């Protein structure tokens, strides 16, 4: 059963993270280059993809949805 921030595609049965479902995401260097929405997020109800420069400060906020990203390494 999907969690509160996941959705299931009706045709494929694949689970997706609902875009903009959370306010804070922890990411790793494997997620770079960082963009919002991230891979695996449902895109139909989200904003256009924007690349976020997180490498220098370790933190960044999406200018579209306000989600905070924190680099964990």
C-alpha cells in the first residue's frame, strides 16, 4: 500500500513520489545534478524542471515550490 507521499500509476502500477509532497528532502551526491521535481516524482501536477545549485552551500530552496533540499554526504 502506498505511503502518504506516494502515488500509484493506474496503468503501470508503478509507485511515484508525489511532487511537492514534502517541504524538505535529503539528497546525496548520487542525485546530482539536482533538479526539482526529482526523478521518480509524479510530474503531471508539478512545475517545470529546474536545476538547483546545491554543491557549494549544501542547501538550496526550489524557487517554484519552496521545497528545501539538503545535501547529505
